[in-house]
C-alpha cells in the first residue's frame, strides 16, 4: 500500500503545447536510479528540450534535467542521462506504427508523482508552423474578448 495518495506535479513542459499539436497522450513509468527520486521530491527537474525515442522496442527519454541531490555523495546520478520509460507492449507497438508514418514526435508534457511513483505524461505530437501558432494565439485572444464581453453584459455594464 503506497504511503502517498493522489498526484503532485514535479515539472511541466509548457512550451510543448505551444510548439506542437498534441494528438495522443500516454502515461509512462520511469526507471530511475540512486538519488534521482530524492532530487525529484525537491522539485529539481526540467523538461525543457526533452524528447523521447523508440529504440529496439523500448522507449527512452532524453535530455531531461534532474539536478543532483544536494545531500548525495559520490553516488549521485548523472544529470542528463537517458532514462527508460515503462509502457505496455501494445502501446509501444502502437507508437512505433504511428511514428513510422512520419512527421510525428514524442514529447514529455509533465512529470509527476502518482501514488508515490514517478510518472511522465508523454504526448504523440506534430510540430506547428509559425502561422499555426499565430492562429492559435488569435483564437485565444478572441475567445478571451468574448468571455470578457459576456461578463460585462451579465453584470450590466
């Protein structure tokens, strides 16, 4: 029985939703070693520039920065090592098929504790062009203006 219940977010990749169109998401476990969990409990992780690949039927997470644990000794972990992600075989085969079609990538959206275990939300994504980003920003601002105007009408302003 886990000591902790619920979820607590360690790190998010906010830029991923701006740079990519998210097609599908997967929850993955992460193989960690040594002092990495203690560093994650302190919130010392960054998903900036992180990505995942599928090599020989296994999914690997690259370029995730987990800072060294301050109270660690010579047993501290490597800061930017590649980490294995844990997925079901069916999910890995599905990812391989979709990635083979082309123009898709695997991007981590967030890293969090779920019932005491470290999980990564991995997204199958397609890169956005500059005009797509501008259109998304325009849609967001238009939606915000409509909501603001509706709020004013309700208040009688």
